[in-house]
């Protein structure tokens, strides 16, 4: 496409592709907003439900080792620690910044 006409066609096709990408992103954002407004969970499913987390906390409070508790729920020790930490952060409320 070394000619001016060839460049024009390439520019038109590139503009159409860019326009379609923008439309796709707009539709995606609308879909995410609709899912959020309907209360739908977005993202990867949680490995442990609330009851399992409560049971795991009780077992850890009884001095059961983290690897043993994690294995019982089919998660890694790292996942168990991260789940407990994330729920502790939520329970503590929003972090305060500044004086």
C-alpha cells in the first residue's frame, strides 16, 4: 500500500477498528455497571464461604496449625491467611488517613 489510495484505505480501516474498540469498551462498562447494580459478584469466586471461615478461626483459636486447617478446607496456608486478613480489614472499617 505504497500509494495514496492505499494509505487512505488503511487509515479508514484503522479508524473503524479504533471506533469498534471504543464501542466494545463502552458496552463492557455498561455490562459491569448493570451487574454491580443488580448485586452480582464480579471476579473470581471465593475459596471459602463464611461458615468455613468461622470454623477455621475457631480451629486456629484452639491452637491447630495453619497448614492442617488449610488442608481441611482444600486451600493453601497462604490463601487461608489472606482470607482471614482480608476479612479482618473489612471488619476494621475504612483506614483513616492523615490527622
